[in-house]
């Protein structure tokens, strides 16, 4: 050990000696350089460079010191501001707590203070209002900030504005929780995030867009056959079980995340009416739904009720998926419902794909006009910014699996938090029915919570709240609509989400459209009775009533709203049996006469009213003849015809008689298409039918006004086509042609030459003439048109084509170079008769510029 230390000491000594020698050597060299410099003239450049380097080093040191001091100052300033903000925040919190305490004390003294239990009850009442489509106005009293309205579909993360967590924050939260006099835990509102209920799916869209047909495809039933005109008249609900979903989505399982797991027990689908007059029922349906299917007819795009449904969904913040329905109507469509619709589209012919792309692009533009971004579900760049569109065909089944898969995926991802099952009861009475063997029952949409046999329920009634006990719970068979099936399954207990039929006593006067409550004790019975009365009073008071008017009675809130929206004239629900009522008219007032003078007076009143009403309609000289069953339906029909731009020349109410046919026959002098009677929801007398055949008057009869209009439009198009075929040889279309002198193939009959179409267009059979030296020379008719050795039927302005002109007279054949030359303009030979025929039957084939050319040719040929 000592030897090792000795060696280390010697080594260190040696190193020190070497360093001393190096220093001595360096000093010696330095002294030699200095002595040498002293002998020579000093180098000023080197001295200046050394000074600059020293100055730069000093500047850098000063700058570093200044930056360090500035950073320290900024840090101290930041800490001081944070401390001031913290103190200010504490003062504000303390001030807020003091103000809140004083406000609560003042409210307690005035008797206006709401406890936590009362606030929770108010919150539940708000939810029930929302579930039946009633908007609750915000509170205007001092407790407005204490009551918060539930926000639907708020899945965005909220940013924490304050990152400072202090004991005072926790104290404030605990103070808010304990500030009420009563602290009651509401066990009914416990939410289970691990269990998802069946989402409520609402189907919306325009009339005849295929909404109910889509549901029929899901259920494989034919509910729509029972609807008047194929249009849903009430809200129907359908339970779709999980096994049906699994079977229908087998070809589109890749769209469902988590390896195609199904976390929901099924679907509850509500079919909404499509009529504009059922707007309130449609609004009520959408207030119950979690996710909507917006059905769009790919052939017609966005229509009136489609746009209304979009507005409704946006206003209620309801997410939706677009079903681009009726793709089977695309030209050349080849169906394959066993494959994903994306694959089916790829297998279509090119012209079918082009047709689809054209319709799809037009619909994208229509949605853009409504302020919405849409994209096909398999091309959606961002589902949070673009609504997904699924091409479907409810008739052939194409795309239905993809549509269901998109519903499942959206429900299990974006809506998972919203459709988490909760024990808090949320149920709405949808319909009241009398069932043989069960008595009066109510159909209930159970969204959350559970119902059991023996539960005491409170529902709204015509004479006030009804308290009764559940005797039986009945659910329809799977994939059956509640309002249509007669086969039910008894249950002791049902849990949301589903549709259930409840059998109980005293339901004869219950009202549909109101919530259903369960009471466990007398206090809750009294409370929920007050809730029902409050809801019903609020709804009835929301209607704008007049001092003078009729009294309206309806079975449900929805039908009452629709009744008031239509402004239908009527009385209370009274059925009158009497003689000679076969030809009575609906929509007119009823009078009671006690004397002969009153009989004569009221007869004159009825005649005056009927004459005044019929004369009030704005009729045209030329138009169809309208027959309807009531004044209300007549007004609605005329309004629809106005939208369809179909003129009306006469109207009447009641069955179609011989005199009505005689009035309609006067239009035969003008145009045969106007000699038509459109009979809406009325009978046609036998003698009127026979007389119509004799006179040549066409009668269309239907119970659905939309179909009636479609029938007339189809008849009108048929007449136009027949007239076009009849008069096509007399129709002369305008054209001006420039001769191409380098392309004269035959100068004598038949003249074959190349021309450039300067204006208008040419067709085979067009008579051609030329003005040469102010003389009109008839050359003949165009027998053929060719371009690039291909035959054409028509050629338009700007085209260069070869035409063959064949003479149609026995006169001397005209010759190019003798009777006309390259400087002359060839024109179509129009006449007064040809102009009238084109106006009457071929107006749609002419563009605006073509009509301008006709006016020019009229002046050339001096046509009056």
C-alpha cells in the first residue's frame, strides 16, 4: 500500500516538474517575441483586433447580465400578478358567497326559496315537458341561475378555465351542496354507464319518400298498406330485437367498431307522419328520439317536408343519418341485398354509376344550400363535420344492412353517454285504445326506467289527472308495430327502451301525448297530479284562442294541435242522425229554425254563404274543374294546385253530377286537357259518368290529393306526347345556316353540302329556303344530317354538319351557283301555322335564343 502511494507521489512530482518546464519554455518564447517586437515596429492591426475581441467579450457579458436580470424581473412580476389574481379571486368568491347567503335569506323571508328537492322536481318536470315537445320558457325570478336546463347531446369536453385548485374552491362546492335545508339523495336518477338502453330512432322525410317502406323492410311487414294514401297518419312504434339487427348487418359488420360488438339490446323505431298538416305530430316524435333517419328520395332530392324535418332536427340538436332511398329507380340498377351497398355500387354498369353520381351531386348542392355538409358514409372525411348518407332501396333491400350498421355504430360511440340506462322513469302516452277483452288501454313509449304490474301510475285525463294501478303489461311480438298487432306477450316487468301496452282501470278518458308517472306514496301522488295539471294547463294556454269561434274537442294533444293548425271548421264531437242528409255538404254552418220565417231566412243564409265562398276562389278562364267533399278540403286542394301551377276554371262541393260535367265540357272549345274533373273524396253519379264519356270529359277520382294531382299531370303529359306525334311533321324549328363552299358535294337536287349553324337548330324534315336578291327560293326539306360520317337527328348552333336537301315540289330543281351561292344564308321556312304548333306542343324544345330567332324570321317573311 505504501509502495503504491509512493509511486503515485513520484508520478505527481514528475508531472509538476514537466508543467514547470513547459511554463518556463513558454515564458522564454514570449520574452523572445517581445524582445523581437521591441526591436521591430509594433503591428497596429493585431492590437486593434485584440481590442475588438476584448470589447466584444465585455459586451456579451453585459448583455448576458441584463438578460438574466430581465428574466428575474419578469418571473417576479408574474408571481406578483398571480398572487394579485389569487387574492382578487378570493375576494370575488367571498363577495359572491355573501351575496348568495343574503339572497337566500331574503328568499326564505319572502317564501320564494327552493330547496334542493324542489329544484330536482322542477328539473324532472322540465324533462317531461321536453319529452312531449313543449318548450319551457326560462325563469325570470331570482332563482334563474339556480335551475339549469338539461343539455342534450353535449359530448364536447369543457375546458377548465382555472387551473388553480384551492381549499376555498372545495369549500365553495361543499357550501353549495349543503346550503339547502334538505339534502336528499335521489336514487331514481342513478345512471349506469356500463349498460346502454335501446336508442329511440325517429324516421322523418317528405311524403312518399319511403319512410314506412324502410320500416316494413326492417320488419318484413306491410304496415303502409293500411295507411290512407300510403302516408302515415299517426305515430307508430316498433321494437327491433338484437337478433334481427345481427342478421341484417352481417354484410356490413366492418362498420361497427370494437370488432363488431353489439352493446345495445335493440332499437325502438318511431314512424312519423309525412303530411305538412301533421307537423306537430312529427315534432312530438322527434322530441322522443335519440337518433333520426332522414329519408331522402334520390330521384326528387330535398322537398318541402324534408327541409322542414332538417330544421326540426337542427333546432332540437338531434343527430341524424341520411337514407338516400329509391336507388333501385336508377337506370339499369342491379340489386344484390346480400352485399354491402358500397360493393353493389362498384358492380353497377358505368351508366348506372354516372346516373347515381349525377343525382348524388345534385343532392349535395341542395344540402349545402341548407348549410349542411354531407358525404357518402364510406367517403366521409370527418363524421363530426359531415352528415353520413347511406344509399338504400327499401323495396329491394339494397343498403339496408349498411344503414342499420351506421345506426348501431353511431349509437354505441357518439350517443353512448346519452343512451346510458337510468332508473329515472321517462315514459310518454302515445295512444289510447279500446281492445276487446282488455277494455281501454294506453300505448306507452318507455324510454328509461321500468314499469311493473301493480305500480300506481298517474296519467293525464280529459277531466284531470287519473290515478290507477297497472293490471297487465303487454308488449307486441318482435318486429311488429304496436298500433297494428293483435298478438301480445304478457310481462310482469318491462324496462326501457320499449313500447308497451298498459291495461288498467279508469283509462277511458285518458289523454295521449302526456307523460306517465309512477307514485310510491300519497305525497308523490299529489305531487304528480299537480305536475299533470300544470303540463296540461300550460299546453292548453299556449293555444291562441279568439273571443268568438268554435269549440274544438280532440282525442290527443297532437291531433288537437293539427286540428288548430288546419283551422278546420267544426263543432264538439256530435253525431246527428236525420233524414235527407245524403246530399248534405260538410264544412258549412248548421242552423236551428224554430219558425217558418227562420227556415226561409237560414235557407237564404246558406245559399248566400255557399255562393260567397265559391265566388271567393280566384278562378281562371282555362283550367280544370275541381270537386271536393268539404270546403276545407276544397281550399286545401286549390292551394296544392296553385303550388303545382295547375289552373282551375270551376269548383263545386259534393258528388259529381251531370251539371258538373256540363260545366267542365265548356273547356273543350279551348283545350281538351282542361275538360277534366278532379274529384277528391267524392262519389261520381252514374248519369254523370255516362254523360262524361259522351261529351269527352275526363274524370279522375281519388281519396289522396297528391295522387290526384299526379294522375292529372300524367294525363297532361300523355296528351302532349300524342299531340307532338300528331303535329311533328307540321312543326318547323328556326335555323340560319352558312354554306361552307369547300364542302359542296352535290349542287343539284338533292343538294348535298356542308353548313355551319349560325343560329337555332335543325332537324330532319326542316323546310329550307334562301333569300337571294330579295326573292324567297324554296330548296326543299332536310332529308339527312351527318357529322364525322355519323347520322344525327338534330344539330344545334355552332355545329358544322353535312346536310342533304331534297326538293318537295315539281318545280325546276334549284341549283347551287345558279339560284344561290356561298354568300346567301339558308333559313328554315316558317309560317303562322308552324309557329302556333311549336308554341302549343313543342315549347319545351326551344331555348330563349330560339324564340328570338323566330321573331327575326317573322319579320323577314312578313308573318303577322
